[in-house]
C-alpha cells in the first residue's frame, strides 16, 4: 500500500554520519504533502542534495510520485529561503547539488 501523506520533521536534522552518529543541525522546517516522493525530494533540496542522484528517490520518481521541481506544487517558503546545506560523508559527496 502506497502512503498517501508524508511528513518530514526538519526542525533539527542530522548531518554527517546521521541519523545516529551525526551532528545535530537546526533547519527549522517541516515538509509535508500528499506525494511522498515529492516530500523527500523537497527535503533533499532543502539540505543541498540533488534528489535525482539519490538511488531510491530516482527509482520512486519513475513510478510512485514526482521528483522534478516543475511537477511539485509548493506552498509556503521557497526552498532557497530555507536551504540549510548539510555536510555529508565523503562516500555521499556525489549527492551534493552544485548550487
């Protein structure tokens, strides 16, 4: 069964080796919506990551929801106004967007 609503609590996130051994980072955002793929893709963009480079999101975007920003109806603050760049481990550096 496909979830029909998703909530990302991004008030405080975890960067580096998260979610357990990372460093807490205040982001101050809540992201929610009826398209779980769009919610995760938006959260990735807020963190400075490129959702198309995240394997599970790229696959989910082909069947389960929207990945491309022009297909996502967004309300509230713009991504640029709440973007909080997250540090990633070297193995995941390829996910970082060139902003």
